[in-house]
C-alpha cells in the first residue's frame, strides 16, 4: 500500500530527487519546461522518472495532481 504523501515534496521523493523546499525551488528554477512540451517528455528526466510521470497522468493516479502542479511550476 502506498502511504506516501501525494504532494509536491512527496513527488520529488518518489522521483528520487531532494525534497527540501530550497531544493524544490532550485530544481524548478533550473529546469524550465517549454509550454509545448509535456512534463514526461522533458529531457531532464531519466527513463523511469518519465515513465512514472506519464503513467500517473495517463491513469489519473493519486500522483496526477502533484504532477500537474509540477508541470505548471516548470512552465512558469
């Protein structure tokens, strides 16, 4: 059973990234996402991260809201 917190810090942990607020802000600032690029197609993800993001959105999974939030933050 997934007992993760399905918020932005939880998503960063799920992706294997540092989840502290300063680290999240730094990631967002240094990884701009063009509006025409889907979050799972961004070049800065590894294959498993991209697959997780895509599956979360495709399945409208519990993580989908956090993935959408991250996409919005990355497109500024």
